[in-house]
C-alpha cells in the first residue's frame, strides 16, 4: 500500500485513493445554503439540472449528483488543461512564456514575428487563421494590444506545445498530473483535432472536436 499523503490547506486535506465524504454541516458549511445553491443550478441548467454536479469543500465531497460519473465535454475548461501543460513544459525548461511562437512554428515568421506563447495563452496575440486553425491569416491587431476570445489561438498553442513536448498533450497530462492524482484514464478523453509532424494534437479550445471529455 502506498504511503498516504495529504496537502493541508486551511483545514483541508487532499484525497489519496478516494475522496472523503461528509455532510455540509460536518465541514462547517450551512446546509440550507448548499441546498439553495443546488436548487439554483438545477433551475438554470435545463434537462440535466444538477445531476452531474459535485461540490467539494475542505477536501471532502459534500454533495454529489446522481450522474456524477457521466463523461461529457467540458467546453472551454479545456483551456485549463492546456495551460497546465504549458506550465509543465515551463518547469521542464522547454519553454518560457516570452518565447516567440515562430521559433517553434515557423509559419508565423512573416505575419506574427512578435507573438509569444504568453500572447497565445492569454488570447492577446491578434492571431487569425486563413483556411484552418494552423494556417496563419492576416493579424487582427498587434500582439498584446487587445483581447480576443477565439478557438484558433488555443488550437495553435496546443500544436506548439505538442511539438515542444514531443508527445500528445493528453499523454503529458496523464503521466504528470492525471495518474498521480488518481484520474481514471477511462473517465477522461482529450479529443484529437489534427495531426502534426506525426503526432496527435489534442485540441486547446472547447470545440467538441478537440475538447476534454471527463466526468465531474
């Protein structure tokens, strides 16, 4: 049996193999407020309601819907998985946020010479596609001067990170984060939106063809 390890944060503990369960009151929450919040989510979330919702507080599951094991796409929450992979590669010394994207993706040299990985990660690059996400078109604005929420910036960043990692991002995430914290590989699927240099590129945006699919 592996040694049990906890991360203590203001009275909370990080789970080992299984999440601890507790009532809201046992963790110091107001039960009526929890039920009110669940009811609100249920009312505004259409047919699914709160059936797939999980509430975790101080390291304990205090409320769980009947369909909490259902896997589905998480839309733009995928960007959080993408930025986590960027952080891992930064820790490894393979990149820095101020690295020019053109150093990894030469097609950006002509129209986007000043765009950095930070610009792409913060959606401030001004990048616009031509006919596909990985085919540069005319810039929307100079990098760093505006914010533009778009799919193509995240997917371009995903392709760049895949080149730097030399492996699909789902593999990187699973090896370094997913498996260590106990994410069941059968409950997560990071969709592939294209291939680049022989590698599968997991999508960086929340579009269904490239999003992370995972259970709550």
